[in-house]
């Protein structure tokens, strides 16, 4: 067997392993993370022990953008009630298509404050 043939089999073996492991990672992302764009530690000064999951959604052919904030561990006793904001993206942009970052941050900060203020309902 030539040296190049042995390298070819090794390369093929590791390429197949790469495909398998990437498939496993994609399955985990699909089932566990969903639309999450950010995972955080618990907020500073918070009494909760769980972090936050921030997710967003912009359906195809729609201008309605949804931002959601939920606990990273929804089964935790210290988990807050999930909150979400759905707004048209046209309210955050000028006529020239420039993002007015201050308006966007104002809405996000209000959503964060809403999450922090909402006590979880007792079962």
C-alpha cells in the first residue's frame, strides 16, 4: 500500500466522523436552543439562580419582529414568567433605512424591566 493511500483512508475516516458529530450538534441545537440568540448568567443583583435566554423571530415576508426573554431553566422555582415583544421593524428604521438604535434599545430595556418585574404565578 502506498503512503498516499493510507492517508486517503485516514482522511475519509475523519471526514465521516466530522459529518456524524456535526449532525449530532445540529440535533442538539434544533431541540435545545430553538431560536435562541443569547444565553446569559443571572442578572446582576438578581435573587434568581438561573440565567436568561433571549430569542428572536422574524417570519418570512413579514415585518413583525418578536423578541422573547425567558429563564434558561423554566422548571426552576426562581424562573420568571417569559415575556415577549412583537413590533413592526418599520418603527425602528428611518425612511432611508437606517436603524434608530435608541428606539430599539428603549423597547428592549422595557422588555427586560418587564421580565424582572413580573412575578411567576403560583401553581
